[in-house]
C-alpha cells in the first residue's frame, strides 16, 4: 500500500500532533506500507532543536525507511506571501505557504497513492489531500485531528475566518474518514455525518533511560511545559508548596521546560523554594516519560479561560503517576481531563497534594494506547 502523509509538524518536535505523527509512521512501517511524507524544514518551532536532520528519533522509530521531503519556508517568496495574506487577501491559516509548496510538488511529480493522510491542523494541509483525490492521485483521503484538546487558533487576520469555515466544511465532509481523538471534538465539526471515527491518541511504545536522579525518600512533584504570567501562572501552586515546607513536608519540585520565565524564578526566590526546585531545560519526551514515571505527582496547570492545549497529559498518562490538574471552575466543567482536580487556590492545591501522595501509580498505562493502535490499524488493512 502506498501512503502519502502530510504534516505541518515534524516528528522531532514535542506535542500532541508530533506524537500522533510518530505513532502513525510506526504503524505504517510495521504494516510494510510504502510511505512518502512532507514536513516543514525550518519552521520557527524547530529553531530550538539541535541536529534536526540527524535527530535520534529517526533511528529510534526507523524513520529512515520513509521517503521524507523537507519543505523550506524561509524565503523571500514566503515573506511576500505573508504580507499579501495579512494585508490584502486573507489566508485560512498559518500553514498555507507550506501547503501550497507541497501541493505544487505532488502535482508536478504525479505520483499516485492508495491513501493520503493529512495531520490537521492547519486546515490547509487537508486541502492538499482533498485536491489530490479530486485529481485522481489518491484513492482515499483521510484527515487526523491529531490533538485531543484542539481548538481553532487565531488566524493571520479575522477576515480569514469566513474562508476557513467555508473550506473546513467542504474539505472535511469530502474526506473518506476524519479521525478525532475525543467525542466532544464533534462540537467543533457539527457538519460531520458518518465519515468520522473516534480513536484516542496513539503512541509508539519506545522509552529511553534517563539516568535522572530522584530521591525516593521524599515527595517528588513534576511539571513539564511553559508558564505564562496570568494565563498559566504557578503562583498558587508555589504558595501551596511553601505552606507544605512550613509544615515540615520534605519534597522536590522538578520543572522541565524549554524556558523558565523570570517571574517564576522570582516566585521561587520570594517564597524560599530554590533549594527544593530542580529546573531542567529542553528534554526529549522519550527521556522525560521515563523521568516522570519516577515521580509521585505530575502537575498540569490549565490556562485561564477555555482556550486549552494540555497535550502534556498524553505523556502524563503514559508515565502512570497520579496527575493533579490546577484550574478554574469553568475549565473543570468544559474539559474531561484525566486525574484529580483542584481549583486554583493554594489551600485546595495543598490538600490535593497530600491526598495524591497516597495514590498508587498505574501499572497498565500503555494498555489503552495499544488498543488505540489496533483501531487505527483497521484504517489501513481493509
């Protein structure tokens, strides 16, 4: 079977969609499919990753068996295109330039496929699949939402919103299958009828030993991701940890992030918690999952408001340690998030931490992900 996979996200990135991409690629390799893949070469999100073209994941997941096309975006044409789509003609999303280059290349090559699978968002990648099927270059056209907590982002301009809605309805209704990871995502796509399939996140079963030291004689809490002032703010958590310290509770708070903002360091200094905190920057998720499996509690801080992207929860579930979600009443009602929940108040957070240290870690944390892979396999074996 010949499969074309189009993704605006690279397998060397961290996040829900790169994880889904690796899971899909691992499955296709296992099934013996002949796979071509188009990904961006120099997207802004890739700047922080060293040796992108020789990243360890290519060998770990046997990605060298796939024909990979890296699409360059940094050019004068891209700058001109962005200017035009912002000030003159509205563009449906941020990936339009990448998608146009992919479409031009695939149409020029005229190679035919059994299935073209587009890892959306952005929507423009799905438009390629729609076009290739219309041109007779693919028998089937699949769309994978890729992120269980996906919500539409702001476009280059508000004028482009009506274009996105029009194209989204047309393209997604024409797909042979739209894969979504959670049922409540149907609220965003009410026009889907019988062409959708709910398959939760898939994940390739690969782990790497970290060698990271964790003192098992005390409580170990972990947070993975970025903090944002007044949006994803750890202030109440820091106060709760200070309260625990004053009560004689011994703990280490492990933070893994691409960047630690100054306001977070100021919180830690002001509340005398620098000795209890270990900060590590830029850790690959395979290594991080091994580290998190050694923790007593994994912490997820929800954004203020209903705009959420807590893709770290996928890794948290795989790691198997108890999860503490810190958020607000409206987000608790809106999202079905696994784990315990505490309103963003230091007293309530402190209470939940003391409760969760008594909870046992999950031993069968990979079972559900294996079941999801079996469901996904059916899409390529019929």
